[in-house]
C-alpha cells in the first residue's frame, strides 16, 4: 500500500512542471466552483433573511374568508384563538406576530402603483420589520422613523416605489383598497420611512398601520391576514409544519391544499371555488417566496454549466498528463506486470496518482476559496448595476461558504476527475508484460 | 518433476497476415537446479521461448508446463500469480523502477506476494542486497548506479522471492565484457548455493561456454 503511494507521489514529483500546471488548474476550478456555490448560497440566505422580514414567517397560519362564492379575502377571522394556540403549542417558535393583508393602489400626485401591502402592529415588529435598513430622509424636518407606523395614517415603502411615486418622507399618499362589498375605500397616509431596496422582493411589499387596514376593509378587530411564526431552528420547520396542520385540522378548521405561491397569486383560484366561510392555509417561507425561486435555480444552473465546462477542460488536461505518464512508463508497467503485479493493481497505481493530485489541489482550492470569501465579504463590494441588485436580491455581494458547499465542491470535483483518469489508468492496466522483455 | 517442460511447442506470429513461425516444434525438459543457456543468433527464437516459459505469452500449439502447471489452461490472473510465485525475471535493460531506491525495488515482489511480516521482509531484502554486494548502495536510486550495479539489483529482485526458476533474456547484452562476466559469476554462485534453476539466453560465445548445458537454437529449432 505504502509503496504504491510512494511510487505515485515520486512520479508526480518527477514530472514537476507538468504536475504543477495541472495542480494549479485544479486549484483554479476548485476556487471558482466554491465561489459560485458560495454566491448562490449567499443569495439564498439573503433571500430567507429578507423574505422573512418583508412578507413571511418561517411558517404562516394564513387563509381566505369568502362571504360569497365569487369573493376571496386573504384573512383569518377570529384569529386570537389561533394566536393562543400558536403561543402555547409551538415551543420551537422564537417570535410569533400577525399582520393584516391588503392589496390595492398607492396613489401620489404624479403616479400610482398596484401592490400587496401589510398592516403591521409595531409592538410586534422590532425584530422583524425592524431588521430592515431605512434610508436617511432628504428632508431634515421630516426624519425617517419606522416606529411611527404605530400611529394611524402612516405608510412605509421601499425606494423603488418612492421613486416611482416621486415621494419622500413626510409626503402624503392615497391608499385605495377595493373591498369585497364592491366598494373602494381610500385613506390619505403620510410616508414615515423609506426602506432600502432589497432586490426584487421590494417591489411586492409596502407597510401600513394594521388598524387602518382593518378600517379600510371594514374588518372586525379579531381578524388578521396571517399569523407569522419564526422558529429558533429552521431545521425544525417540516416537523412543526406537519404538527400544525394536524392540530389545527383537529380543532375543526378546514385546511386549504398546499400550494407553493404567495397569497396574492392565490386570489383568482380561491375566487373561482364554490365554498364560503373560512379556510386556513398553512404556508412556509418557501411557499411565500416561491415566485423568486427561479433566481436561485438559474444561478445554480449557471454555476453548474460553468463548472462543467471548466472541469471538462481540466479533466482533459489530467487525462493527457496521465496518458503521457503511461506512455513514458510502458517498460516500467510491463516490468511490474511481468514480475507478478495484477492488472487491478496497475489501475490502482495510476488512479492513486490522479487522486493525490486532485484531492490535494481541490483541498488547496477550498482553503483559498474560504479566504477569498472572507476577504470579499469583509470588503462588502457594492453591486453597482440595478439589474444585478434586483437579481441577486442584495446591495452587497455576499458569499456564504459553509461545510455543505465545501463538501459539494470536494466530492463533485474529485469524483469527476477520478472518473476521467480511469481512461488512461485502464490503458495502463491493459499493457502486456511482453513489452518489458521485447526491447532489444 | 521438472520445473520446465516443453512438448512440441510451436509459436506463430502474424505480420500483415503473413505467418512467421518463430518456434517450430520445441521439446525441452529442464531439471531443478540446472544452469542452462539458450544460445543462438539473433532471430532464432530465444526471446520467444523465454516469453513462453515466463508465462507472458502463450504457445500457438503444444504444451508448456512451468512449475507443474500447464500454462495454456490458465487465466491471465493465474498466469500473473504463477509469475509472481515461481519465476524471477532478469531483463536485458535491468528494468528497475526509477523512482524507488534499491531497497524498495528489491522489496517490491515481496510486497506483491504479501505473505511476510514487514520485519521478515526487510531482513530478507537486506540479505539479498548483501548477497549481490550492494549494501552500501541500499538507499540509492537506480539512476545513481552503474549498469553492472543495476543488474545486480535486478538479480536481487529476481531472487528475493526464492523462485523455482530464474529467467534472463540476454542479461549481459547491455554490459561490458568484464562486468558481464561478473554478473554471470554471481548467477553461477547463487545457482550453486541456492539450487535455483537458471535459464538465460545469450549470443555471446565466451559466456555460453560457461554453462553446464547449452541449448542451441537455429531458426526456431533446437540443434542439440
Ligand atoms: N511480436 C512479433 N511479431 C512478429 N514476429 C515476431 C514477433 N516477435 C518475434 N518475432 C519473430 O520471431 C522470430 C524469433 O524472434 P525472437 O524470439 O525475438 O528471436 P531472438 O530473441 O532469438 O532474437 C524472429 O523471426 C522475429 O522476427
Ligand atoms: Mg531476443
């Protein structure tokens, strides 16, 4: 065993320049692959972090209330009972809050925009909405203050909408909500804060005072949009979700079928269904942000394609290097076969050579990638392009390189390279021992 | 029973569909402990015979029995095992593993056999290195040794497993005559003390005359 290692190792050293070039290119692929995975994972993390501040708990008790067959109101009636249930029966929960849902128009003097909005109770939002960054107000007489949402007649919105509506802190905007009684109720509200954009999600959210929203819809005080449950450990989610479904159904509530989309994409479907009354919809953060999933998938696919292309180039280099090694060592291999080495040992000898190269270089790449990620994260490189900001859902490039990404890089590259080196290794194993003797 | 026994062995090669008969019916028995030379001009079939006996090639017809086993009926794997356990090879160009030092080169067949403890193995390796007079070069790589010294390493490697048969195809062809003579002397000496069967080929007259038995080959036939 040891002797094969020595042979492989010394042969690598023997062909120093060739091995070094190969090792350097494997390190390169390893770094690139790691960085791309870290970026994708970073975007995913940002998406969870932002999504859970903007529009969803890890788990939500949401639902629709239908007064007539064709209506669809995204609300939970008599919610205090469910809130009590959540607070008493979900020990895994860290924070539990509720928000009222609205869907309507914001109208300024110059423009208007149709968006989903949230009626919030600021007593509950310190660690939720409070996590978002607020733009410094351009008007010194009207400093931005998110906590003012606790007062009636207030609005907080993202930069993207503030720009479109051409409003700043202190300006008035009209909220116009079509209600289920086929009336449209309106109210003038004052902008109290403008939130920094967090990519594409910013376009789908704005915040009002919860009481105002109930009033506009003429809803009772004991109704809300959804109860949002934040877990201490995200890994508990499937377990808790299953339990909630079971227990809430047992309490006599009718549950909606699971559908991975945000509430505002469910209106048409629910409005087309013939039931009336209250149905509960248990959703997860993944369901509510599923309309952004394609971004992560696309980034993942790009990473995959780029890595495959790079790896194929490197694998060809690896195959070529081993190939040359086999050619130069025909006599040696023939000799080993003649003195009694079995074919599979020859195969193993060459695989070992490729393993030493790929394992050590990939590991070196991982170490390098970890360092690069730290440096890049510390540098907090701002993304200049608005399109990229929207796409990557963040304002700074952020890389999350954890054990999962490291293992993924390590195993996919080493397995891929080992498979590639099987070709020359099999060629070596096929060499006849006669080559050792016939050489005069 | 003889370690080597050939019965009416023929070997044909095909060169561009033209049949070349390298061996035309060879009958040969070699007793244990013999020191035999196969002599003959270039192209007479010396290497072909040694390839068949060395189990690296198979006969076109006839019977080749080596160490009590008929090679024609063995699989590739079994032939490899037979080579490992019954035959020692000495090559014309020494064929050492360039990246390994003398000790590791000599130890290699024992590692393949894998039937001794590391300590036993080391002892045996050092004994054979001493036997060929290279103790002070034990840590050297082949590239740091002269041709004669390399062939001594090869002899130690061929003998370290204590094989029944040692085969050598023109072992002195790449050495000057004095060094070549030393190598033959060493082989003779080991043959006398260890009772190993030696079979080697040469076309050098001064060397073939030192063997106890000479098998003269001409054009694929034995001329005894
Ligand atoms: N692989 C081969 N293919 C075709 N002909 C071969 C091959 N090996 C040997 N021969 C032929 O067989 C004959 C015997 O060759 P060989 O055994 O190498 O002779 P020697 O070793 O005595 O010089 C020669 O005519 C040679 O050309
Ligand atoms: Mg020859």
